[in-house]
């Protein structure tokens, strides 16, 4: 499975960003997409995941109300939109592909999308 | 403060064996949820190293192995090689948080 993400973004504080991720080479059913971010020099942070066939998304409590993860079953794409951006949201955002269970591993990863939030 | 606790750094000489611990609680590792391990080389995306019950994806050498006991898990790397220098992360599911959690990461230096 290959995951290709959209390009880098520079955003103003208070705005929103939407990152896309296109999967190919694998089944488009019975799988999940997970979004993980990594701030500069920091560790990995789980943001949430979606089960495309079920249409169910779950989010980390930290991002509740500010993040929306969607998926297009027909194209194999997933999207992560984060609103009310601050400088603390400057990070590389990764999408990952796994099984359709909450405790799934992130088997395949996208290349990452750098989002810089700066005035 | 990560839900799963890892040592910030470990080091070893080429050929040696090292272990990286991942300490959780009864709502994640202790609840018998799968523990997964990732390797992140400098400037690269993370890569799955081990999943669940010691399952290695294709291409991952058997020098990498995992174990667990109670509320903790460990990653062991035997026959250390220079190219093993990387950051390593554990991941599990937390029932209290209703989501996945990562450890803070461990930087492995091969000296």
C-alpha cells in the first residue's frame, strides 16, 4: 500500500488546514486511516482515525472539536482538517493505513505533510 | 507527558543487544491491547517494526523482537548495527482515552 499526501502548507494563526492522503495498491475496504502528527524535535502524537466503510471517526480528546477526519470510500482518500490553528500546531502530519480495529498498528505511512503556522 | 513511558535514550556497541522499555497502565498494555513498535530514521516517516504478538512485517530482520509482561512491553534489538540508529516508538490502545497512544520515543545511539 502506498500513501501519498498533499504538499506543505503555511497558514496564519486562527485559520484552518486540510491535508489529503491518497491510498493505492491495497484493499479500500475493511481498513482504517490514522492521522498522527510530530512537532519539530518531538515525538509522535495520535490525532484520530476513521473506518471508511463504517463511516466512523474517533478523535483524541486533545483535538475534539477542532479536527475532522473524513474518507472517500470510492477513491481511497482520507482528509484531515484542523481548525483554529496556533503556532503549537506547526508539525509534520502523517496519515497511516491499518486494520479496521481500534487497536490497529499503522502498517503503512504517508511521506508526511509539513504544516507551518506563522503570522 | 506521554501515556506510555519510554527511556529518552539508550546506547550500545555494534553487535550488542539492547532493550527499550515501554511502561503503561491497566487501561492500555495491562488490558492486553496489542503493542506495536516503530522505527523512525532521521528525516523519514515512521516505519512499522513489530505489531501485536511479535509480528514482523516483511523485510524486518529477526534481530528485532518484542515481549510484554503486566503493564509493560519491551523491544529487544540483538546484533546491533550502525544502521539501527534511530528513534523508536511504542504504541497501544487506551480504553480510558478511547484511542491509540504513543510512547514518548527512545533515541538509540550505536557507538
